[in-house]
C-alpha cells in the first residue's frame, strides 16, 4: 500500500499557530510533522477511511482550521514533495501514483522546494515549469545547479525517499513514570514527583538551565488527565524549592480512581548559570543570600498570583515623587538605580507635602523660622539649596519652574526636609514640608 | 570683576546647547572681563566667538581654550598664553586627532606635558576626591607648577557649600590655587530643555530613559557677576584667580599671521617676479598676434594690486596645481570670481578673456576688501583625487589640509531626532516631514502638522516642533569641504588642528571656509566636474577617430549651427542647459551668441526666479517691453542685462550704488544670507537696504523686489564670471554634440554617473541624431563605449561598452578584452582564456552580450552556467568536446521579456521602448503617444502615459512638481499643481508608469501638460512579461529639488 501524505499550506506560518495546530492534528493521524518549508504534514496512510475517505478527511481538516480563523489549503499525494506542491500551486489537490506526473508537470518550478537562487536561474533561461525542466538532461542540471536539484525532483515524483520527523507533544525536558499499581494519596504523588524532579533538575544543572514553568500531567486510570502547573519568578532547579511550590498545589489534584502515569515536563526554560559560593565570614559586605528572598517571592506568587507581588525599586529621578516605584515581580526584573550618596533623602516622607508658612529668609536662601500646624520652628542649621527643575517631558510637572530643597534643623533638634517651589506665572513662592530627616 | 573660563558651546557636539556667538553675546552683556570657550578636543567654535567679540567691539576679551579629554585620566582645560603656545596646542590636538578615528581624539597626560610650555591649565571641579582624583590633581600640580588651578563650581546640588569647602581645603593643604568657573553648557537657563534633548541624542535614549544622565537643574549657564560673587563669597581668592588667569592668557586669534607658501617660485626670483614672468609668457600664448595695449595696461594694473597685497604666491600655487593637471592630461577650468582676472586667464586658470567680456578685476580682489582672493578650479571628476594627492605630497600633511564643512541640523534630522527623544510614536516624524523637502531649515509650522493630520495643540507635538526649531542650525559634525585646500608656508598644524576625514587619505582642518576667511587664510578650491571628464574623453575620441586635436581653448567660436541646435532645446547631455527648466528656457531665450549662453546659465537659478526677474527679462528681450532704468547710475550696472539684475555682482552693486552700502557691508549682506551664522541679521540688512533705496529716490516696490532678489542670490545666484566659465563649457559640450553626436554620446556614457540623464536617454538621443548604436558584445565591446566604422566613410557607430553591464567589475571586463585575441567562440573559452570570474560571464550573458557567438540571452545564460571555474585547466580545455551536452531547445523569450531583461542588465534597451508593448492597451484607454501631444492644439485635454524619468520640486515653485515622462515616441513634461498633488499623492510621488489626463499649455515652442488627474499604472509593467520571470522593469526616476 502506497504511503499517503497530507500537506497543509498555512498562510500564517508563525511558530505560535503551528505550536497550536501540530498537537491538534493528532486527531487525524499519529504521525504529524512540521514539513520544514512553512507547513504541516500528516502521514494519513491507512487513516483516511476513518473519516470517510481522503476527500472527506481533507475537507474536514480544512474546514475545522478555517473555523479557527486561519487560512489553509491542503493536498494529498504519495510523496511529501508532491503534496507540498499541489497544496500551493495546483487546482488538483488529491493525486496518486500514476496521476502524479500529469498533476505536477504544469506547475511552476517554485513548486519543487528549491532554493530561491536556483528557481531564479531556471526562470532566467526560460525553464519556468516542471515539465520544461524535466526535458533537460540530468547531467546538465547537476553541472549547473548541483545534485540537490535532482533530489527534490525525485522526491516529488517518488523516486527518492523522504522521511518525516514526527512532532512530539512533550518537550525534551520531561520525565515519566508508569506505575504497575495506580496511586491516589498525596504522599505517594509527592514521592513520585520528587523522583521526577531529581531526574529533571540533574539534567538542568548539567546544561546550565533553570525551569520557569513546569507541568505535571497525571493520567488517571479512567483515561482522563489532571494537570498541575507551577511557575517561578526566576529560573530554578532546586528540587527542594520546586517540591515546596508543587506542594501548594498537589492537594487540589483529584486522583479519581487512581493515577497510573505521571509526566513531568518543563514548559518554560531559561538560562541559569551556576554561581560561585561565597564564604560569608570572609566577606562582611556580602548581601544575605538573595535566593532566600526569591524563594519567598515564588511561594507567595504561587499562592496569590505573581501579579499581586510587587517590589520597591529606586528610579533614576531626583524628584521625590518619581524616585521610588512599586513594580510587580511578574513585570520582569529591573535593577534599582544607584543612588548618588550625597543626595540625602528623608527616612519618612510627608506625602502629600504640607504647606508651611515662612516669613523671613536668610540671605543664603533658607528660612529663618517657619510655622507648621500652629507651631513655630526656629531654624538653627540649614544646608542647601538642592535645586531641581521639573522633568519637563512629563507634562504634568510643567506648572512649576524650580524647587529649592533644604535640609534644616530647628532649635529643638528636629530635622526636616523642606522646599520652596517657584511656580510659573506667579511671583510668589510657597514653602512645603516634604519629610523628616534622621 | 569676573572672567568665565569654562564654557562649552555646541561645538562640543551634543553636549553644549548654545552657539559660540550666543555665549559671546551673553558674556559681553554681563560685562565679564573675559570669556573662554573650552570645547572638547576641538577649536572649531573659537573663530565664531572671536569674530563676534571683534564685530561687537566688546570690552570682554576672548580667550582661546580647549577641554582636553585624556585617555589616561579625567579632563584638563588648557589655555595658550601666547602664539607659540597656541601652536603647540593645535599640534597637540592634531596629534590626538590624526591617530584616532574620525571624530575621536586620543591624548595622554604625558603628551600634554610635552606640549605644555606656555599653556595654563585648569582641572575641572572634581565630583569625588578618591585616590585616583587626588593623584591626578597632584601630578598635574607638580608637572605644571605655577600655571595650574583647580576649579570650583557651584551647581546647586544641595551640599555645594560643604563640598566646595572640602575641595578648597584639600587644595589649600596641597598648595594648589583654586579658581571659580561656571562650567556652562548654555548661555541661558532656557536652553536646559534643548540640552536635555542633545544629551539624549548623544546617549541614544529617550528622555524617560535618560535618568541620571541628564542635568538635574538649569544651573549650567553663564551667570551675572553679582550672582557669581554671592555664590563664591566665601572664596574670594577663587574669583580673583579668574582675572589672573585671564591676564596670563593674552593670545588672540588676531595674532595669527597667515603666510603663503614660498617655494613654488623659481629659484632666484621672488614670487612676484616669477608671477610676472609666467604671466607674460602666458599672455604671448593667449594673444599670438601680439598683446594688445589695453591688455598690457590691465595686466600692469593687476600686478600692482597683487604686489601690494603680496598675493603672488597664491597665484603661483594655483598655477602649480594647474600645471600638474595639464602634465597629467587632466582637464581643468577655473570658475567663480577668478574669471575676472586677466592674470588667471593668461596663466591658463580660466578660459574666458575678461577684457573682452568687460569684467572688472576689482570683483576678484578689491582694494577695499582686505580679504584673500578665492580661486575655484574644476577638474575632471574621475581624476580629481590625483590632484588632491599631489598637493598632499608636494606640501606635506602638516602644511596642507582640506577645509571643514560644519554639517548642521536641518529640519528633517532635527524633527526626527527630537521626536525620538521625546518618545513620540515612530510614525510621527515621517508624517510631520511628509511636506518637507530635503534641505529645509525652517522647521515644522503648525499648519504643516495640521495638514499631516496631527493635532498641533497636543503638548508633546508642540514641544517636538519648538525644540526641533531650536536644534536646527546646531553643528552636528565636521565634514570635509568639497575641495577647499588650505596651504601654508610653515606648519599648518600650528594654525589650526588637523584631523582625519571619513575618506581614506584625506585630512581636514577644524575650521570651515568662513573661519578661514575670517583668519585670512588662503584657500584653493579643487572641485570635481563630471562634464570635464566627458569633454576630455570626447577630445580623446576625436583625436583617435577623426585625427582632430582640440582643447578647451580652441573650439571654433560663434558657430551658428551650435546656437541653432540650442534654440531647438536639443540639449540632452549638454552641460547645465540639459535640465527641464533650462530646456524650456532655451526656445524662449533663443541664444544667438556666447553672452546669451552666459545669461541662459545665470537666469535659470533660484535667485533670479525668486526675484521674479525672468519674465521681465524675456519680455524686454523679445522687444515686448522697453528696457527702462530707475536711474542713470543703475543703467551702468544693469545695461548689459536689459535693466534686469541677473548676476550676483549686479545685486551687490545695487546695494552699493542704490542703497548706499559700503562694499564691505554689501559683502557681509551676501554672507549673512548664505549661512546660518548670522541668524537674525537679515531683517536689519533689509531695513537698511530699503531705507537706503528710498533715500536715493527709488520706488518702494523696486526696492523690495531688489532685496528679495538679493536674498535669493545669497545662496543660489551666480556671479557673472562664474556664469561665463560655465557658459564656456556649455558651448564646448554643445559644439561636440552638434558636430560629433556619436563622440559626444560615447564620452558621456564613459563618464557616468554624471549629469541629468541616464544612459537610456543619452542613447535614445544619439539614435534620434542618426547615430547607429551597437549592442554590448563580448567579442567587440571594450570596457568603455567606443566608436566603430560603418559602411559609410567618416561615419562611426557607437559600440556600447561593458561598463554598462550591471554588476560586472572593471577588472573582469578588462581581462576579457585583453585575452580576446581574434575572438572567442564559446562562453567556456572566455573563462578558460581570460580567467575571468564565473559571475562576470553570467552578467554578460544576462546583458545578452553573446550575439556574435549566435547565442541568445537564454542560451548564453545556460552555457555560462555550465562553465566550472574550479575545474583544472586541462579538463576545462577538453570539456567542450568530451562531455558534449545534447543541444537543448530552451523556450524562446517574448520580445517584451527581452526588453525587461535588457533593462535589468544594462539599464537600457536597443529594442523597442517598453511602452510600445502596452500601446494597444493604452490606445483602448484613449491614451495618446507623446509625439501626438506635440501636434495637439493649445488648451486641449489629452491623456498620456509614460515612464517617469524625473520628479522635480524646485524651491522656487511654491510646491509645484515638474514631472518628466517618456514613452516610445518622446518625452513630455508635466506640471502638477499643489492641489492636484494632494489628490493624487501616491501616483505623483511613487508611480513608475504614470497615466495623466491634463491640459496642453503652449508658450512658443515650449509645451507642458498641466495635470488634472493622475493614475499609477505601474502594475501594467508587470504584465510585460508573458510569464513570470521574476524580474520587474527597473525604472527609477531621479528626483530633484
């Protein structure tokens, strides 16, 4: 029985679409593959009768894909080359054995999956169809274009073998356990999971990789599958940490009548280089182990969702209203800015700033005394001004001209961070309290 | 009192945000004792600042300074104390620049020390005092003991008092004097926004991303003395130090005494004596019948002035360059005001006799203007590099350099960069710029934005438009002047730093031509002109095939046949007058003598057009209007152009005679119009001019018209002598075209790329003149196009050269020609015998160059494909016989396919015009051929179609676009008004095949079609191929402004 191949020509060849369609095509045939030239190929040898014949199968698969919103054209032939060509260039979409030459000959040379420069060279000399092309002696072709051209020709006509590499659902980083006896208890699942994680993490470590998302597929004996997914904020390959993350979710798995197969697979992977261990006693400045914090973030994130976990970071802006931001950990990491040491900032913000009354000003610019909520503070020491102008490209800050910030100490030894704002189109400047200094 | 010693202008590219002259004006306004401009590793901005102080007669003194960014440490500010120290500074910068990439400078502290004699140094205010900083300051203090200060700068960063105190104390303990500086980046705090923008351009980021890279406040400006005194009240010694240093740095650019090179004179003679000798010798050649008396008198007159000014070495230098060119057989001709000099004519620098033409020497060198003469010489464009390298070789790189051209921000670049920095959506800038042509300096007006469908009240857009306007005119980088050479007697690098240009083997100085003028340095312009190449090649061909020897000087003059040809506007390929605008002017102006050509060249320029001088001139010439003169004085100036000013000198003369300008003022007026430098002064000149004219009794509208013309002349007008030089080339090239069209066409083809027309039009024109054109053939063609004998004696055909074949290297072509012997018989043989690349064979096959082997294009490609270069020679030799392939019957190409392939391979076809294949279909659409348009009556509405050859939107035409299109019967010019453009935008701007419905407009022999409706019909070109061969007709129009 001749091999029958179905080739799908997709207008949208993006990886995402393919990734979705490839597993879906398994409903028609166990042998599905990326054809390597922008489409999908199914080996439907012996499958067509299940769908009511080749024609019915073809129209079924096409209409379903079209319903999903993709443009597609399929063709069935004895060879991948022929099916590929028919799907793209021919009116006739099903051809077998003896019909092949008749179906292929009128097609343009592009239908042969040749490199672009070869098709262009063929067209330049007027060999624009497969028929014209076949009249030329094989030796003459090899002399000019190399032997690859004959291979493609022979593949299309079934004179040369072409193998297809079937697509596999589970990504390469996966481990599976098939059990003789199904299990149902959480502790048993955890035991097996531990085993699987060890297998995978060992490989990840060897290849300097870390997992960002893992799926545990639990195949129940009744044929249904329960899936348990965890994600992390950074690449991870610590078994201990991963077990902990899974244990948050394992309770939710319904084992039903028992689980007989487990497949653990890494769905998302990142580079993770091993780091040098530090010897804390020799390096007093070393930061506390940051992985502890990362693990905490992962645990909170797995419970609450990563979008609900935020960290503070210093931004490159001297204006107090923009110098710090909260950033969700799911938004990806961005290091804090290096704050210039001499810019001293309060330990406690007064936000929004409180208006203070200043009557007299030193020649240097700072206030002599000021009134805050009815109390009068006499200024003993002052440093400044730290003059800041608005970040004018943020249009909302365009209504003031400049601010002079002062660090001051009053006669009672309290320290404040105050500023004077010069507003546009208003000669009067106003004073505000912005924070308390240590 | 106070002197500011640290200020960066915008010549510290993308750091400073003020022009040097703005800095200078502000410093004068504040009453500083002195101002130093300290740009980074450059002295490019100093002449501007210097001349500003000088012109304003400011009490503030200008100090030359430079910020040296060191490779092995932080920066140092350097101020030369005297002329010698200045020379050392320029040499130091030259050293650092010459060994670095363009725009970079590598200097080490040890080298600074080597050149440090007589310099004063300041170390900029340190931001930190770590070990490295302390070490550096102490090392410098030791090395430059007694002439080294540490700067203190107050920037309102909060802890200024504490930090300045710390640094000052450190200095006191280390026994280093301190000095106050502002470290200014702009003259006024308002420029802070622009400074942020240039910072972001430099750092290639948006404002939002820039963070700490931006200044946090607007304090880096020049401050009033009172304010500075208050800031530094605790450190009075730092303020006093500014004056001490200023007092030490006494060097002024006025001390630069430029001297001409000396050695070109013959030993034993002074340069002047040698010049006299050479001139008389030249005069004898020019006037073989004896030197007329008035010529003698004029020469004596010129000699006197030259001797007074000691310009003789300059003339000798130029003469030397010319002699070199002549010895190498390179054609050259002086242009510009040198044409006014009889000496230049006698020395062979220019080709037109100024006495005969009545040109005044004073316009070249005047007693009133103390500024060196400026001689511009055109050389063949293909061989100019030889001349340039000769100059470098003769004088050495430390004595000769090319002047710089400061590349400024223009509207396009400014808008694009500012939009990017502001983080506007990517498509905003292109949308805004849609209505802006390449060279605009006007920025974007609100109305443009609205037309482009954007909301000008949007604050971000507002910012973008305002800031880009500020940025326009900022220097961006230095480029090389088109050919202005500066040569000195001594070391040029002691006048000005010399740096590398982008081009290999070129070195440029840091000053541009205005700076050079200001300093009074000599400049020779070594320019390139494609037409000279073509004329030389034509002369070579004339000699080779016709046995006639010609030079630029001895073409028979006043040949009526030549003028008749030009009157017909039969001028394709002729220098200058081949453009569309010139072609439509020729039949109106009907040139009958040489001077008519001079006018023809000068009149089709933006200057006269903007000043609305063209139509009055034509009316007067045709006798429809009497020439009238507002006054007797002006009649003398305008007599030869019928009362209409057409030349630059005439405009200047009007300013002098009519408005009472001094010659210097008139010249300044011209310059201020030509450059950005004197922004804002135009209005002042205008008032002065109009007032002067009215005062002398001229009517207001005449005065205004004159001024608007002067405005145009500033940038685009021709001086009369220049127009004469060009007219000379017009005549020579027209003469060749008229009498030897074949020679002319071949010479032009061999000089491509140049001129207005592509080879396809040149070939077509030659054919229309009865020249037989033969296709490229491997067995007959040379690299260049050549002439070949025909059946008729004395008549030659052109054999197209292999240089027309796209992608074929000259080397391959030459090896094929050299190894040809008695001819090739197969493609394989070519590779075997010549060893050319397989690619070359393929290109030739694509160009259908194997007809002599009875191979059609497809067969040739097929055969060429089989040739295997890697095969050992022995196998190759027998390949043809042993592995004989059965003959293959390749499908024949359709005629239209052949045409398309011709265009792909060579850019032209000798078969039918592509439109001929579409004619049947076009006829159905009631499209008429170009030949019929020529016969159609005025005002008739017609529909035409053609390949678009040119699109042109002259600045003078208020947005009107002129389109030239071609079909198989001829060429038609379209006029597309602005409103039509808006409706048919896509078709106007990008169609290859255009269909146009419009009205015929005739003026004498000149015919235009005024477009009403336009369609892009380019898709029809794709149908030219009977089957898809992949190639599409590669028509590309040349678009001009």
